[in-house]
């Protein structure tokens, strides 16, 4: 009987996972369909309604079915609900991303239900969280392998957050009676194995740089479309320019200068040909892997011109000066490191525009351009050193736990 229950519970987990993965190639069609009829905010309202209904259902079961009258439990449920609402509202500019909360909240619940047939200590919540995170990571990897879809570490985090919050609701709000407090070496091994797998996969994803993607594409021609997609991660170089500020590039300063000297005519011609076309189409056509100089220059130009436009719409003098300051610094990066191409293109500022922007310059104010900066910056060697140290720490913790739990040997007879 228990075997049938396990099969049914894990079947539901499998179906939920399959449904999440099946949506990947259809996501853009669904997004366009919903947005054209009800607007993008329909996704946000649907998530809020779904999360609210789920937590009202849990509260109903607690209060009327189980007759639980413990105020702390309801406060924990309210806190978790509040966090789901908070993070959904934070994503309101792209509310379709909040759908992760529904997908992985449901998956987290189904994982707990299946795991509870085997695990009866509080490690179940960590196992459920890590298992949900692994599925969320696989979800993003499949997106990266799908034309027109992208890998995003932030989305991995959203998936993990959704899977983790439902575990908190179960742990502190529902508090199932079949789950005890005591844990042992076996529980530590489960958690350690899942954590190790997760950090190694994330490390491999971070190490999947454009150069490595190019090698994959050369070996498997069917993956050649990845050359024009956004890479998983790039270990870009940090450049500190005293006059322009800090900026990042896939190229060294010498590499930027060489491209600017040797190919400025070609780059300027391409920029001029695309001047009246869509910015997004340009970035799709000229990938950072094949054309890093051109790709980065176009983004610097976009950020400079967008800030220049913002200064016209600014409602306060402070906002206007801040927009002009950013525009001026982006232009300084272009003048100092993309100079020849800038001068030959139609993007060079007129004297009046440059003079206006220069009025907002503050030489003592630091500036860091977000172009090519990535979501976090770390050297690849440092990343893998940290991962290896974590794995060694997990192995040591498991050895200590196993030795501590081992029953003492009986005394030897005299």
C-alpha cells in the first residue's frame, strides 16, 4: 500500500516538473496572447490570486479541519504570504516572471508530500528546498538551450525562493505531526549530496563562458544558434579609468584599442546602417561572442542616449543633473576607448550637447557603468576554490557526524 502511495506522490511531482518544462518553448506565445488581451499585469494579478487562494486553503484546513488555535502558526503563514506578495509586486514591471512563484510553490508542496513518505525528520524541508532548486536550475538550462529563451541566475534564485518559502510555511505554519525534530547522519548525507550537486551545477553554468559555448557549437552544429544568444555567464575584465569611471569589458584595454584602430571604419558603417533599426534586433544580430567591441559600444551608446532623454523628462533639477552625469560619463567611456569608431559614426555628440552634459560632471563623484558588469563579478579560479572548499567541508561534516553517531565498541575481555 505504501509503495502505491509513493508512486502516486512522485507521479504528481513528475507531472508538475514536466508541465514546467513543457511551458518553456511556449512561454513567449502565452505571454503575447495574455498581454494582447488583458495586459501584462494579468500575470501579476493571477499570481496574487493563486498564492492568496493557496494560503487561505491552508488556513482553512488548519482552523476548521484540524482545529488548530495556535496564533504563531497563522502569523508564520501570514508572513510567508506577505513575502510572496512582496516579491510579486517587486516584479511588477515584468509580472510574467512572478509565475515562478506559482510553479515552484506548487512543486515545493508536492515534493514535501512525496518526501514525507520516506523522510520523517526536519531535514525534509531542506531536502524539499534543494530538490526544488535543482529542478529550477534544470528549467533555466533548458531555457538556455531553447532558441529565443535565456539563462538567468536571477530566475534560478526566484525558483529557489518559491520552493523555499513553501517549505517555511509547512515547517512553521502547518507543522505536520509526522515530522519529528531529531536528525541523524543519513539526513545530513541527503542534504549534503543535494547541496553539492547544486553548487557544482551552478559552478559549471558560471564557467559556461562564450568561448566554451563556441567550442560546444563547433562540435555540435545544431547548437550554433547559441552563438547569437546571451551567454550563461562571462568573466569580464574590470577597467578603472580615472576620467570616465569603472567599466567592464570582455576585452582588455589593449584589445579595445586594437579593435578601434583596425576596424573603426567597419564598425562605424555597421552602426550607421542600424541607426534607425530596433536596438534589440541589433543586439540579437551582433552577439557579444563574435563582436564584443561592437556589442559593448552599442550598449554604452544606448545607455548614454537614454539618460540624455531622461534629463528632458526629469521633474526635478536633481534628477536632471543625475541623468546628465551618467550620460556624460558613458560618453567619456566612448570617447576614451571607442574614440575612432565614435568619431566616424553618426553617434558623436554635437558640441552643444556635450557642453550641456559636462555641466553636470562631478570629478569627485564615482561612477560604475553597469554595461557588461553581470549580476556578480568573481574570478573563475576563486569561484571553483570556494566550491571545492565547500565540498570538502561537507565531506568533513559527514565524516564527523558518522563517527559521532557510531555506537561505542564493547570493552575487550581481559
